């Protein structure tokens, strides 16, 4: 039996661009781990991520450090 894709998580190729604007140094260590988990390495580094609920949750945790396009 085939599973049907969940409509909330099936984004059909939609992506978001996330840019690290501020250093996570001085904030909670968990926020540094979230920034690294997003694939951001240095200030002004931009990555393109699939628009999923998991990615949006991570972005929300560090919304004061990043900008989203």
C-alpha cells in the first residue's frame, strides 16, 4: 500500500533563502547548534533550504540572527 504525501509537508520544490546576519556567539549554545543545522557557517553566508515545517521551526528559533527571502 502506497502512502499518500501529507499536504502540509509536500511543498512541491518550494525553497527559502536564509542568510546569517548576526553572530550566534553570546546567545544560548542551542542556537549555535540550530544555525549550524541550517547549514550556515559564517556571517552573510546564505543557504537555500526546502520549505518544510522542520526548516521553518529552526528558522523561527534563530529569527533574531537570520533574514529570510
